[in-house]
C-alpha cells in the first residue's frame, strides 16, 4: 500500500507548491502586471487569510465526503486555478486564481494524514504521516526554486501553466490508484472540537504559530526581491539560492522532528533564536558569498524546522482533538503568513527593503517571549 501514500505525498507537493511558488515569482509578476512589489505581496495575504478564516470550517464540513473523490476534485480545482493564473491579465483575475486553491489547501492537508492512516492501518500511522509530510519539504526544496528558474527562462506564466499540468496529472493518478477509504463511524462535531479553545494555554499555542509565521513571512515573502535588488542577482541565481534555502530545510526537518518530541516549546524557542541570527545577517552579508550562504542556511534550517515543530506542538497541546488542533495550526500559520506579507510590504514602502530582516526579527522575538510564558503555565486537566 506504499504507492497510494506516495501519491498523496506527491499531491501534497503540488498543493503546497501552488501556495508558495508565488514567493519566487513576485518580482516578475509585479513587473508584468504593472504593480508594486507590496501590491503583489497582497496575493500571498489573500491566499493565507482565506485558509486561516475558512480552513477549520471547510475541513469539518468536507470530512464527511469520500476521500478519493474529494482529493481528485481538489487537484482538478488546483489545475484550473493555475491555468487561470497563467492567463491572468491583471491583479484582480490573479486574485481570483489565488482564492480558488486557498479553499482546497486546508481540506487536503487536514485530511490527507488521516486518509494515509486509514490506508495502512494504525500500526503504521507514524510512517504514513511522515511520508505525507515529506511533500511539504519537497515543495520548498524543489517546487519554489524550480518555479523561479522556469519563470526566469520562460516567463512566470509558464510556471503556473506547468503546475496546472502537474495538478491534472496527479488528479488522474489519484483517481486510478488511490483506494476508497471507509467513512468514520462517529465524526466528532465541530462544537465538541471547539471546546479546546476554552483553554488559555491552547489559545497561546495558536497565537505562537501566528507570531512565528508572521515573522518568517515578513521577510521570506520578499526574499527573491531582496536577492534581486540588494545582491544584484538575476533570476537564475535567485532560483538557485532558493533551491539551497530549501535544501538545507531537509536538515531542519530532521532536527525539528527530534527536538519537538523532547519538548515542543523549547524546540520552538531554540529555532526562533537561531532564525533571528540568520535573518539579521542576510542583508549585511549580501555581497559576501560565504556570509550570505551561512545566513541563508541558518534561516532555511530553522524555517523548515518550525513548520514541523509548530504542527506537532499544536497536536501535542490538544491530544483529545489532534485533527482539529492540526487545522488550527494551519489556520494560525496562514494568518501569520498573510500578516507577514502585509507587514513586509509596509516596511518596504516606508523603511526600505534592507530593513525587512529587522522587522521580521522583532516579531520572532515576540514569539520567543510568548514561548517562555507558555513554558511557565501549568496545563489544566481536560474537561470531561
């Protein structure tokens, strides 16, 4: 039953690449659509805020549907959305093209792990979920930078066109090879799951995800623009830089997985501290190959680690409702991504591109303070 799991992971790669590929394409999109880089960044905000606002509710509603047909439909929807993006004549149409997949992403990610466990059985749950999560890492290692390289060679529209073809192909593969899964006998109601939000500790964990991702994406949203304008790199070099940024994330994913099992909040705090160092070092080292490589490596390792750490941290914080906790992390993370894109755009407009690292580091510092507070709070017994 390994092949269906790998197909879900591959589909996840396409889903996450659709969300984040725009990071490497923002400069080209802004030039082609005759908008500012900050206005282009609002496309990231639109996607993220849609996921944050609707993700948990859409997931709760669509969890009753048969998974195979649901996932095939989502991949087809992603395919059409990417076609629309490739043809978008202006920012308004581009906004619609980003809104459509934002409705499907949280549903896919919240239910894909559960489906993988249904396929292989609970005794192999850990292995199945780890394979699904590998699609996230591959999206940052290969999806974003390859999209940037394609954009530089053939134009940013071609990157979305190719991604559309890939989405349609994976929809067909899922239709052929993904087995039908059984519906759960007694799905937990949304109201029952919402009870975990009565815990101040749980709300603190969600807020921590919002702050961490706000800090990361204040700068990461505009990393390609920083490398183009501050370092003077062309699109090809930027693509390879993003490839390296994602590649070191494999190490971060491994380190995060080990540390989060020992103590989730210490893991969050530790990676945030190192991330601040990396973010603050990027701009001063722009014209030093070794310095820039080290700074981006520190940032890339910690960013990938915090993707995993945040996800597991929320699940461990609410063992009585792990699936809903995971959806809350997805919502909180995307709220942070959207806020970060807005803050980064404002910093560029008013303080300049070179100050993005300072703004991002300040937000990450807030997340460190919150993590320290959460570590001092004793968890209360779960309500019956």
